[in-house]
């Protein structure tokens, strides 16, 4: 089952480059999304055994992030199929009118999107240090052409910055893997083996390895000050790709960090590794707050919000105890909420033709459903009750207070308040008022149902946590040394 989760999208993705029929490509894309989601659900019922000498295994953390990835990919695919049709019609119209094509070929989009899914799936099931590194690098290579989809000079710059900065980060992570190999000696470089034999690891080399892995994968995760690629890539990508980048890709790098932190905690270096995570978490929140206030591009605002929430994830794991449970729950809440917001942002961008916050007014009148989802997304992403992020952020706050980290708790609350004010000012101004540029229009169900479903799940997670999900979150927290 593990191999099927990886190989099915990889093989079909490779074949999609050679399929000439647009309708067939879209059908294949939707079919693979449904198949992958079905296999992921099956993993909840029958947890697959480890394969490839333990290099591939689906533990609790892997299943959690695999489920997020698969669910978001299905929602994004339902949204993307009509989006591709509209882009194809516009490309044809531009060709007839004598303009240059503004879009990359649909075959490239479909093929890279499926390869992107295969790479992210490989990240979630990789238990070997080297294989995980290869999988994270594969996500970069598969997603870069998706950022360049519109073939604009800004999207080219964003794709180039993404490749350059993330490649530097991944090189540092590779050096960290080398240091970890030196620290391990003859111990196999499988995370479970490293944790089980942690007493045999060389402590100075292990410290250096974690620092390099944190900086390397932290670059891909979007932790400040290593985040500089993220606002451009999320802003210039098609909204459906932005949803996957923020909701699924960032989690892949986070998984690489917490797996290495698991080894450090087992080796008695928990205070060292958690201290670094707390520092990076607060710095990320502070940088995000500074750039969100007064932001003039609503997609860049959402991108900086992702930097904030990656900081919250790092902070939760760094606090330890119940904070790890809160961080895992927050990973679910943030992924669903941010993907929903980026899909709604795509609807707004399609109607208004601009990302400028100053030129978007009256969304509630022009796009009633998207407007309601936009306001609901604001409440959710800023941690307002009764949405899920409020619960997970509250658990992390309680963990800080329980650990006696009053200064961290106060700083955390202050940054959350600044970000709430900054995002509310921008997003409510966009939702309210009357637009003189755009007439009210009817929204297609494919444009509003995927984000509406995600919003409903986020609301549910704020008032009720299913028993199976709670058990998985607890199992993941215990695996990572939390409670």
C-alpha cells in the first residue's frame, strides 16, 4: 500500500506529459486524487507494515501528514479541473488575438502536480535520513514549474528565488545528514534505530547535525529569517498551487525537523533542540507580524501568515509536553484553513483581476459565498473561537504557562494580537463596502464547494475532535517526546 501511494501518482504523472487530450488529463488528475485519498483512508484502517528494510514505514506522524496532504490534494484537484479549463480557454483566446501565451502547457501542470503529490507522499513515509532528504528535494523540483505556470516575469523571479534559496537550504540539510552519520557511527540511519540507540551517538556531532538540519529544512519550512522565498512563491503561484504549497509542502520540511528532534530528545539533547525551536518560532511570528501590518497584496499577506503559523508549530514542539500535541493539532488546523483561504483568494483574484488590497472592496456583495468564506477564514486563521486554530493555539499557550515560560507566553499572545489586528484591518475592508469596478456575479459550485468543505472541517475541529484523530495526535505527540 505504501508503494502504491507513491508509484501511482508518480507513474501517471510521468505519463501525463505525453497525453495530448486535455479532457483525459483532467480526468486522470481527478481519478488519481480520489484513488490516493481512498488509499490514505485505508491506511487508517489497516496500517501498512514497513518495507524496504524499514526505510519506508507509515508511523503516526507520517499518517497524520499524509492525511493532510491527500485531503488537500483532493480539494485542490476539484478546484483545479475547471480552473484549467478556464485557463485553456483564455490561452486559446490570447492566441487568436495575437498575444503571447500567458500560461504554461496544461500537460506540464498536470504532470508536475502529480509528481508533486508523489514526492510529498514519499516524505511522509520515509524513515531513512537520506531518503527523506531526497524526497524533500524532489518536492522542490516538482513544484518549481507550477510556480512558473503563468510565465510572467514576476512568476519567473519567484520560481528562481524558490529554487535558489531552497537549494541552499537543502544543501545545509545534506551537510547535517553527513554530521548525523558521523554521530551515528555504525548505527543504521533509520530514525527509529537512531532513537533506540541514542546512547551510542556522539553528542557534539549530533548537536551540529540538528542545527544544520534545522536551518536547512527550516528554509523550506519558511521559518524566519530563512523565509524569503515564500512570500514571492505563494503570491505568484496559481491559487490552487499556493494552497498546496502552504497547506502541504511546508509540513514536509517540518516533518524532517521533528524527526531529527526526536533523535535529539532520545539522546538527552531535548533542552538544546527545543530551545532552538522556541527561538525560531518567536522570531518567525515577529517577522510575520511586521510584514502583515499594512500589507498591500492579499496573497502576500496570506504567505506571511504561513510564516507566522510555521513559527507557532516550531514553538509548540519547542515547549514540549502538551505543546507537542498542540503543534500537531495546529498543523491540521493551519493546513486546512490556509488552503481554504488561498482557494477563496483565487476566486477574488479571478473576479477583480488584482491582488491589491486597495482595489478590492465589497467582496460580500460581488461574491457572496466567497465573501462569507473570506471572513470565516479570517476568524479561523487568527485563532478566534469556535474555529480549530483557537483550540490548538490555546493548548500551546497553556503548555508555555505550565512550563513556567511566562515571558514566552506573553510574547506569543502579543504577536498573535498584532497579527489579528493587521489581518482584520485588511480582510474586513476587502469584504465590506461597495465595489464600483466589479458587478455581482454567480459563483460556480466547483469554486466554492472545496473551500466550504475545508471551512466546515476547521469549524468542527474547534468544537469536536473525533476519537480516531485524537488518538493519532496523541500517538504522534508521544513519538516526538510530548504528551
